[in-house]
C-alpha cells in the first residue's frame, strides 16, 4: 500500500516538472498590428506633407538693417497751433543710427504762423495784436525704436519700425519765448533697401504769446515723407 502511494507521488511530481518546463520555454506572444512601428517610407511621406502645409512661425530676422547708416528724410504735412491757426509745414531731417534701436536726429521745418481772429480784432480795436509771418523750427532729437513689426500689404509682407523720439530746440518766431521741446511717434515702412516711407506725429511745446495771451502751448505736427538710407561703411 505504501509502495503504491509513493509511486503515485513520484508520477505526479514528474508530470508537474514537465509542465513547468514547457511553460518556461514558451514563445513570447506576437505584437499586435497596432503596436508595430510604421514603415520608414510612410514616416517620410507624412513629414514631407506637413512641411509643405505648415509655415514656420516665431522670431524671424530683419530684412533691413539700419545700424551705422544715415537716414535723410524729406517731409511735409500740417502744423496745428495751440494759439495760432493751422497751416502747412515742410522740412526734413537727418538721423544717424548707432544701433538698430538707438539714433540721433537733427530736424528743420518751415511753416507760416497766423491768427485768423487777428484781422477782425485789428479792425475793431484799430491795432494788430499778432504779426503773421514765417516760422522756423530747429530741433535735435533722440530716437528709440522699441518695436519691429510686419504688415501685409499688396499681397506681400512689409517690415516696419515704430519709433519714439524726444528732444529740444527752438521755434523761431516773434511770438515764441525761450526753448521749445518736442516728443513724437513715427512709423517707418521699409519698402526697398534704399528708400522707406515715414509717417510722423509730434507735439511741439513752447511758451508763446498771441492775441494778448501768453502761455505754455502744445502744437501738433503731422507729416508724411520719404527717407533715403545712406551707408557709412562703419
């Protein structure tokens, strides 16, 4: 009886050992089709399609550099006086750019100052309170260009700079007293490598006397002009 039980135990142990051996030598399961890597030719085709459809974005280089160049501008526009009547204005400026962002400018403008109310007052009182005549504006400014922008115009992209400026000088006229100050904002459109267009708005601040009134005035100037860039070779 004991021998029979021992034989059965030995047989069961052998069967269990054979089963564990088969499990240990089992082949790994095959990968699913969805887990298989894509063929390299398909990867390249997808990359090519995306490359044609997607446009690169982000910071791009300027197509025009103004560092170490002179900017010669001729402009014309409107002079709207605080105490005087509005009049035309013409002039020009010459700037030199030390970097892409900082420069200095010398500016000269010519306008005609008059007061429309002076003629009726002169007829009434018999005395003219304001002498109309030419006025000359000479200014020196510091230029700072903190913003470089791109605009879509005519089916293409036009680069531009938005600038701010401030300085001092003199508005030469009998009605003006002391030093004049100015502050303004400008837009340069870089259409070619040599010529750009400039739009400018400026506040000219000065002490002025007109029609028996003397006060610190704010006079608005708006101009549009064409700029010629002159390289220096520096």
